[in-house]
C-alpha cells in the first residue's frame, strides 16, 4: 500500500481506504447498465466518510420528477420511471461557516461511472479500477485537501465556506441534468467552482456540449430465403453512417466541432434481414452558434442522403423495397440537443489557481476541451474551472485499464489544501477593505 508515499500530506492511508470503499460500490450509471440503487449506496459511503472528517451535511436529496418534463433533458433520462430520481441523490457537505456565494468555494465531482464496473486494486503505487481517475479518485483527494486546510488553519472556519458536492448523472449521456444543474438551481454556487475532472492538473475554463442525433429504420423483416422481402436496416444505416461521415464530418471539423459516428445495431444473426435498427452519432460543439449551423446542415443532408441512396441502388432488387419506402421507414430524431457550453474567464481566480499549482490551459485552442457537467455552472460573479489529476486519455478513463498513481492523488490533495487557504486569505483581505 505504498505507506511511505502516503505517510505525509492530506491524502493518507485512511483517505485511501475511504476511496477504496467508494470505488468498490458499483455505481455505474443506470444509462450504462448499472443498477440505480447503487448510486445511493455510493453517496452514503461518501457522506459517512465526509462526516467522519468534520464536514457538515448541507444537502442529501434529488430533484422533483417535474424536472423530467424539460425539453433539454436527454431523451433516455426523460423516459425513466417516476421513482428514478429518488435513487439518484446528490450529496453536498461543507466546512466553514454558512456564507453567501461570494465567500464560497465549491468543489464538484461525480460518483457515477461508466460501465462495466471494475473492482479496485492496488499495484505498488498505482490504483486501478473504475472511478480511479474518473471521478471518485479526484473527489476523495479533494475532500482530503479541504479537511487538511481547515485543520491546519482554524481561522478559515470563520472566514469562508467550502462546499464539496458529490453528484450523479454525469455519465451515460445524462449530462448532469439531474445532478449538477439541480444544485446550481438551488443556489449552491460559489465565487470559485472547481470541477475535479481529470485534466492533467491544468485548469480548463471552457467545456463543449454535445448533441445526439438518432437515425432509425422501422420496416419489415425478412429471411435469407427472401432477402428482397424486407427493408434492410443494416444496408440503410450503414449507408447513412458512411454518408454523414463523408458529408458532415469534414464540415464539423472545419467549424471546430467533433463528430463521432457511434453505435449501429440491427441484429446478430447471419441469416436474417433486419427491418429495424438504430444508428447514433454524437456532435460535440463549442458554441450555440456552432451547434445551430450543424443542426441546419444535418437536416439539409437527409434528403440528399435519400436521393444518393436511391441512385446508388437503382435496379438492385435487394434494396428496391427500401428505396421505395425510404420516407416511410427511415426516421431521424434527437436524443439530446440545446445544451449550454461553458466559456468563462476571470483573471483574479485564474491567478489564485495558478498560485496553487493549477495553471490555465486553453482547451478550445488545441481541441482538448471536453464535455462534462460543468456546463451548467456558469453565471455572473463566479468562475467555473475544470481541473483534476490524471488525464482522460493518459489514464485509461472509460477503459478496462483505468488507473491513477497514488502520488498524483497525494499531490492533488496538497494543492487543494493550498487553494483553500489562498481562497480564504484573499476573501478575508477583501472583507477587510470593505
């Protein structure tokens, strides 16, 4: 267990044990195949550990079911049953006195993971398992840093409030709609809001958002004995995947967006014509204007796709029925769209973060900006920054080999401690000037 590495600093053996307990809970997003009730289990592990370290509970709850009626809630979330949200609580704790947003620092991490669940294991100084880097590891390290700051500097308790929010609904396409967004709407915001996502320890203050178009075929099946008798969804959707990759892909790249041609499914058998199926895509965008352009261009491409398919399959008996009935059996809709992006700057808070060892990085300029639930947190008089240890690509996030070095967790906890003290010092100084 690399005891020497953890002997000094905020992230010690007890914090590692807490993290291992949290990672052992299979809180895979329900939209990634997980059981919804495991979110509650994970939040209780988080909450128990936080309270044992001196945090005070601020909130443990979920939004009302009416949230699901909003148009900008992704379609899979809108379709869940009325009791679903009760299984997806957010947990918010704090240290320091209750204060207004101008004296508050908020750290946010998400307790849900992608699937499948992978139990945690230690190998030397490296922690493996689901949530190691995305996002349980950064969250517990941040908790350790906050607690250490208040223990070392008791005066902080009368000067500032630091909230730590553990939220569900970041993964699986839920986009933070019933976690982070709800907390923001409850007024749980601060002068500085730090999202503990893996960024290599660099601050990114811009996040893309994503929209998800779905293409479906709802036609007739057939058998291998009569392959011309069905509406071959595999042929139609395979064509659409290629057509849109060729026609919309370069345009998205030109605008600075990212087009992902994702899953296509019709069936698994070798001797059947599948008349139904789905193709999904994901489009990450940097601005609302960019999103609007791509929405219009996608809509304009669909009639051209139909015409090109008809021309390419003219005289082909295997696809004649599909050509004839295209407008009736090929459908297009949106699983999510209309989500905001994050793009904010704040010289004072940027300097504060840099002094704590978190330099700013322009993720939009080099394409490293990604989508996360920080998109909901932007607003007047607050700076929203995404910053955490490890990297999505470098540390196997969303893969079977997800990992994070204990050294990085320990360093992040120490930097969070330093950030809390600096935030307190700055806030107290500003108060003295009033």
